[in-house]
């Protein structure tokens, strides 16, 4: 005997609901996992400070200095070979304009100078989200391969970068239970920075109600309206870094990578 029509319909409905609910449950669990204070984000990380999400400024300073001295680098850091600046993406490699690197380094210098960031590593200024105008994106990129898209993207006249700094900075000292640290509070207020690749000055930006993370009170701003995000690049200061950022009369060596997102 087969199922009655009603029971069959119920089974179909249950199956459909399962397909709808499982991704929602997975996303919820992932979000809880990522924002937990006791979380090991990645077993392949070279970092030794992933058991908590938030750290005080004193802790961040000590961890930064330790990591800088260790000198460990990204696996796919951008490097200079035979006078060319070469980036790596999965199994591909491609030349990128020196102007792109120069402007990116200038963004980092200005953020440090304006006290919008303290350190160039995972617990502070460690990544930026590159974006271009949506109009430009849909006109130029539809028929390109992914590598061709990146090579074209980083030369686009509308190119900008959204920096999310102080992502792991605790507002209170000690975290959760202590008094608000006024220096940390100021850094968190200024943590969202937009840098342009056409010579414009850095801009502070703030979360809007429409931003996907803003309503969660994480003070994380989205990219500007009418722009499309494309990829994320990462930064890591270390004594063996390929490039130099100058701040307070000192030279800070850093690496840049298009393909080491575990560090974020």
C-alpha cells in the first residue's frame, strides 16, 4: 500500500522545510562559533593567540611584538621578483602595479599616523575589502576569468578599500568585566576606514542600519552604496616582510597577501 495523498504531501513539506532550515541553522551556529570568546579559528594558523576573540591593548601590544620578532610570513605573500611585483592566487600568479602597493602602504601609514590603528597584524589592522563601482564591475568583468578579473580590478579607476581595524580589541580592561578603556573606545569608534586608489584622502565610515553586521552592534561598516566588493587582502607585520611602512620615525616591515585568508 502507498501513502495517502495527505501523508505524501506532509513528507514533501517536511523535506522542503529541512532543506530550508538546515542552512539557516548552520549559519547561526557558524556565527556563534566565530563570535565566541573561546574559539580556535584555524588549526593551520601560525598564530598562538586564537583561544579568545577580544584582547586588551596591552595584550595586543605584547602579542604584536612577539609575532613581529618571530618573522613568520604568509604562505602566498606578494614579492618582488626580477623587478616585478608578483601576487599569488590559488595556483595562479600575476604581476600587479607598483602603484597599487605604494598606495596600499600609504593607507596603512596614514591609519597609523591618524591613530586609527595601532598595529599591522591580525588583532588590529590585518585586512581590507577591495571594491569598485557596480557600474564598472558589470561593464568590464562578465566574461573574464577570475585571475583576469583581479588583474583588471586592481587597476580600476574607482578602486577603493574598506579597512576593518581593531576587530579584536576589548572595549573594557579586563575584557567584559573591567572599566571602559578610553583609548580602546576611541580606536573602536575609528575602526572603519575607506582608502581610495585615486589619490583621495582616507575617510572614516560608520555602520548603517542596512549593513549586514551593523545591526549586531559590532561597529562594522559595509562598503559604500553603489559599490561592489570583490576580494580581501591581508597584511602581516614581521621582521622579514617584503615591504616597508614608516611610522614615528621607524620602519615596519610587512607582507601583503591576496590568498592567506586564514590569518583574518
